[in-house]
């Protein structure tokens, strides 16, 4: 994500996978047996369930597992000094030996920060978007929580939802864009931590909403046409006729005002000659979009409707 293409092409890329819990158990046992590293000179023992808890909850991160072991050891010393209950339960009467129990491990691991490096940033955002697209509200809220707890910029999350509202929900539920925009405004107006509720509200709504990408595909097709083909001139009857001398150039001549028609629609050319008859918008049939299209076709009259059905 950070290197340019030329640098990557001259490099060998390695993916470092998370360690397995069994590997971390070995590492932690090694650390406990080495008094000169990690835990210093204070002797320590650990109950098996505490050891397994640290290894399992460290999520494959060796550095974090060792850090939590140090913290659990410090908590054990604090809790048992002098000669506390955990030492007596383990049959160790010496005040020089601290026994790390499950409660110490749980307390240590609970103080960790949520992992969220560069890879996690992109992967979790991707999972969040795809969960909403897949209409899984539970997964959407889970990934939202991961981002919030990791300290992700709430404005970034809100922006992604505003984009999603048009890209993936679109005309199937026109209210979705208002909901997402309102959540983005709430982030600015309310701020965290309370704005997490507004973000959750929007994420769940977007996940449950009917989906249509017709608006996204329409603009993509139109941009492709503008980029790759002749743009064409604006038809004379559509040109601006408001300024002095425009009418002398014929601007606006022949334009028919739709509001003068009973259905507020008249048949006239709106695309340039070079693109006449092109279809950039392909209607979807989910949610509110189908009703919008039916009303649009009804306004255009029966003749236009028969033409559409025969295509």
C-alpha cells in the first residue's frame, strides 16, 4: 500500500502470517524459563489455563503475547504480595515465587489495543463494505466496531457509507443517501463516542436496504462514452438562451417546456446526435427503483411504454 509500482517490481514481497497458539505457548514457556529476558530477575510460574488464554487471545502476535505475559506477571506479584492465595494454592510457600493465574492473564489481555495496521485498515474497510452489500447487518456492525475501537477516523467511516448509499443502494432506496449523509453530519455535530450510535444506525439501515448499482453503472458508462468517443455538440434547442444575443444565434429555438404537457413530459432530443439512442441508465427491479421506473414510463405514455417492452 505504501510502495510505488517500480519499487515493488524490484522487490520480493513476503506475507508474515500470524503465529498459531501452540507456537505462542512455546514462546511464553521459553520466556518464563529465561530470567534474564522479558520478566527480569523475579521468578514466575503460570497455570496452564492462564498460559493457554494468553496464547489464544494474542491473535498470533508474539510481541503482544510477551507484553501481556509481563503485565500478567506484574499483576500476580501485586496480587500475591506477600504470600498471597495463588502461591498457597500452587503449593509454593516462598515469597520469591509469583504464580500467574487465569485472572491475571484475563486482566492483562483486556488492556491490549485492537490490532489495526495498514493491512487491517484496508481489509476491514473492505469487509465492512462487502458485509453491507451482502445485507448482513450483524457483520456490518461487527466490522464497524472493530474500526471504532481501533481508533479509525469516524469521518472516514461516514464518507464510505455516503458513497455506499449511492453506489450499492442507489435508487432501490433513495432514503439511504439521506440516512448516510445524516450520519456523516452527526459525526461532525456530535462526535465520538456518541456518534458510534449514529454510525451503527446508518450501517444497519444500509445493510437492510434493497440494493441497486444502476446509478453507479450509469455514470461509469457515461464517463466511458465521454472519454473514448466524440462528445458531440449540445443540441441547439437545449442551449442557453438567457443572455443577450443568444436568440439571434438560434439558441433555445424549438425547445418544448415539459411542464406545459399534462404528464410533464414531451418527446424531444436531449442527447447529442453522436449519442442519440444510447442507454447509459439500465433500470433495476429491486426496491423503490421499480416503482420509480414504472411512474417514469407512465408519464411518457403508452406509445413509449410499448416501445420499451418491445426492445
